[in-house]
C-alpha cells in the first residue's frame, strides 16, 4: 500500500522545479514505484507516451491530478 494518498499509476504534476533531472514545475508524470515512505519514482512521458525522464520525487513536490469529478472535503 502506498502512503500519503498517492497510488501506483496516479497521474501527478510537479509543484517545484527539479533541475538535477531537467524537470520544471507543472510537468506531468505517472507514479511507477514507491521508493521509501513519502518518496516515489515518477516517470515523465511526452504526448506520444515516450518516456523522457524518471526521477525520485518527494510527496511534498507532487500534486495529484483528477480526471473525474471529486468532492471537496469541508
């Protein structure tokens, strides 16, 4: 089970730049593995599905993206 309400294959966006990996805030990737509590391996692919980067990313650097309506917690 993955921690911090992220799951395997979740689509996420970076909330900050990761210059060591050539990635910038807003780039979209997919969680492919949990490396440690709160650290995920994220694969970044172009619009054709070709991967261009893999990076370990801390949960605080990720924003979950939703394609279906979700309820806002009050």
